[in-house]
């Protein structure tokens, strides 16, 4: 049980809390994570670790471990739509860009399948490896109060410890869909609370592929006369599977499900199987109206929940964690300005709204044929129906499974700590990701002459990518404000073209904060904006009305919470 003082207290040891603990640990920030469970994962949830989360794992030194866990690289990541494993094939969606080590043009890290059964323990081990991080399992977070200097949290050792308190400078609640912290803050979830009820059955089936002729695939999606019937999802490329059932508005208890009958119907008769566990879950489409209150932040499922179609949930939460990691470190280390944390919601809430909308659309879109009677028939009518529905599935569903645009193309357009240069944004589409150094975007990937990715330069302090510009005024401004900044001179012309400007300032999370061909007239003012200390942002004044920022007028600023409401993008001439 942790006692006394800590810089950051994280509630929840799911992937988002653990990801944040790793990010803070890598920055040497004194962190305690409390988790009410003992760390055992009973049931498989997220499988898709998208390219962006894999890039974070690369930064954290665990990409290889994640890649090696779960399904082996030769296991096909494809999706097969079938009437049943013993029946007919309707469509195959191939995913040549998923899995394995071969880099893609825009990322060194392909999307991988690694279920939380293995991902969470990998994150846990990495978090525990940092001397500044303490993980406290079997510890319930019960309540908190906050004041101007910190948060006092009430914790209890399970099963029957006495309540104790810990004092933290900041609290991040990553405690999932039923967040106590969210409830205490009176945060409302906006959207549809119940889209549908589901049941997942975790199964062990040995050598499944010897019982059918459809070949290996990551997902088998079963389609009947009226639409989707069930899904069977591969977990370890061997004997572990998850059968998913949807019940619409009706909630069906696990005890009422005849698993052997379902296995017989979708998989085949007489196939030996073991039921490991069953998990009922509710599909929602909701985003929190507030993500921060003073020194308390909410992240992950605590602020956004949606269906699994597309595999965005955990990945969106990891983006929250990475957005918070460097900002919390900046506050603890003293170079973050009073409105830096207030940029968290304007940056991440629009991303969550975008991803929740996309996942909800994925849950709803299927085929254009409402009545598929005869789809499983061994007849000409059946064949025609399968050809028609198969074409519709390819047209409507491919973007659900190939979504690099969702994974990598999110931008912080409304951020008060990003300096918009007025250029038009690239299209934001689910499938296609356009590399750009436009401020607010993920900084582009390219391989340097020494074999590293440009992404390998990011993660600690700010990085000023220098393609032959005058970096000195910006470096001096950062030094005078105590902001960690490294100038990296790059000579490769193709990388210079990709980065589009002579100077590109990249934040510790790998997003572009500013770019230009020459340093701004007032480099101090620029540094103050990106560290959340500009009086323009803090006082709500127009940035263009203020020339320069002195430490004195920054110190007299209003609180981070007051600044939360300001979400317009900073702009400045350069
Ligand atoms: C069927 C299914 C499939 C999915 N597939 C994908 C996918 O492919 N890709 C993807 O990105 N996402 C997927 N998701 C979503 C993903 O599982 C979640 O988004 C993710 O687990 C959220 O992580 P989290 O850390 O925010 O919350 P959680 O994983 O819910 O973790 C919260 C933790 O907080 C702890 N906790 C709660 N309250 C307290 C308290 N008071 N004190 C101490 N500890 C507390 C809980 O015990 C829990 O361990 C899927 C979800 C489901 C249901």
C-alpha cells in the first residue's frame, strides 16, 4: 500500500493506466498505480494493437515483445466472411499491411494482433522496471479531494484493509467504464448508453483448421439469412478463440447459452472444445463532456466507450496516456505552464469523438441486402446471393479492418498549445493516412541514413528538426524557459521534402507543435505557447494582441482549470 507523497497517482491497471505508468517511468516521474484486481486477466478483450500504439511500444522498448506475443507472424491476419466453417465463403478481406516486421512507407511499426491477455502483462513488466514507478495491486481507490497544491486520495488494501490516504500532485483516473473518479466529478457521458448487448465466450479448440477447409484467418465472421450471426476470433494462432454473440437490445445471461449447440452450428459437429470463461458486455457510443477537473484527469474507457468494430478502444486510450505523459512530466519538472494540462481535453476529446463515431458506424454498416434468405444454400440462388453480399461486404467493411487513417491521422487542430500555420489539413479518412508536418499532426516517419526512424528521435524532450534553418533563437528561448529541447540537423533531402519546412518543432509525444522556414520573430513567445505558459492562452486574450511573454505575467496567470474552456488554436506570425 503506497503511503505519503507521490507526483502522479494513476487509478487502474488496464492498458491505459499501465501505458501511462510506462510513459511516466521512462521520464523518471515518481508514480504510483493502484489497481483493485490482482493483475490476473480472465477474459480476452482488445486484440488490435494499431500502428500508432506499436510506435509507442517502440518508444518504450517493448515493440519486439508485443510483436512476438499473440499470433505468430506467419498466421494470416485476414478476415473471412462465411455462412459457417463447414459452409460457404462469402468474402475475404486481406490485410497485407498487418503483422510482421517489414516496415511500411509511413510507419516502422505495422499493426499487430496481441490480445490484452499478453499485452497487459508486457506493459506491467515494463512499468515495474522503472525505479520511479510503484504498482500496487489489490488496492481499491475509493475517493479523493483536491486543493490548489494536490489531490488527497483514499485507498484501501483488499480484501479488508483500513482506509489510508496518499497525497499526489496529480491524479489520472484510468479506471475504465465504471470510473469512481468520473462519478465523483459529476462528469456526464454524451451519446448512446446502450447500442446492443453481447456475450463473448473464451474457448479452447485444438487444431481447429483440421476440422474445416476454409484455411487460417484472424476473424471468421458468420453470416445468416438476416445478417451477422456470430464471430470467431483467433487469439494465439493456435488453440485459443473467442466466440462473439450479439443480442441487440436484449440482455441474455451466459447460463442460458447452449455453447455446444453454437459450436456445432458455426464451427462444426463433434469438435472437442473447452469453455474457459464467458463475458457479457454492453456496446455503447459515448464520450465524456469533461476530461479534467483541476489536478484530476480522466483517460481511456473512463472517457470514451464504443463497440469493438475496428479495434479502436484501447488504442484511443493509449493516445490519451501519451498525450498526458509528457505534460504531467513538464508540470512536475517545473517547465510546463499553467495551462498545459488544460490542453489535454481540447486535444484528445475530438479524437475520441471521431473514433467513437467511426466505430459506431462500423457496428451499424454491413451489407445493403436486408434479407439474405438462401445465402447458405447449395444452389444457384445461394451462389448469386453470396456473390452480391460478398461484394457489399468488401465495399462496406474493408475500412473497418484497414484503418491506418484512424490510427495515425488524428490531429490536434483545436489545441491551444499547437501553433497553426494556416495551411489546409490533409483529408481525414479512415483508411488512408497522409504524412504531413502540419502542426498538430503526428510527425512523419522516414528512415535516417543510420537506420533509425525519425520517430526514434522523439519521446523525451522537444526536438527541433533542422533542415538548414536558423535554429539558434528557438534553442536559446527553450533554454531560457528550462524546456528540454534538442536540435537535430538532418541532411537527407527526401526527409527535408517530407517535413516541408526548414524548421519543425516536435513535442515529446511526437506531434508537431510549430513549423516554419525561419524562426518566429518572438521565439520566447512561441516556446511559451507550446509549453502552455503563454499569457494569450492563459488569460484568453488573442495571441496576436500580445507581444512576448515574460515570466512575471505568466506567473500571474489563472488556473489550469479556468483555461480548460478555451479550445481555439493558437496562431502566430513567423
Ligand atoms: C469484446 C471487446 C473487444 C475489444 N477489442 C478491442 C481492440 O481490438 N482494440 C482496442 O483498441 N480496443 C478493444 N476493446 C476495448 C478495450 O478493451 C478497452 O478500450 C480497454 O481495455 C480500455 O482500457 P482502460 O485501461 O481504459 O480500462 P480497463 O481495461 O477497463 O481497465 C480499468 C482498470 O481499472 C481498475 N479499476 C476500476 N476501478 C478501480 C478502483 N476504484 N480502484 C482501483 N482500480 C480500479 C479495473 O480493475 C481495471 O483493471 C475491446 C473491448 C471489448 C469488450
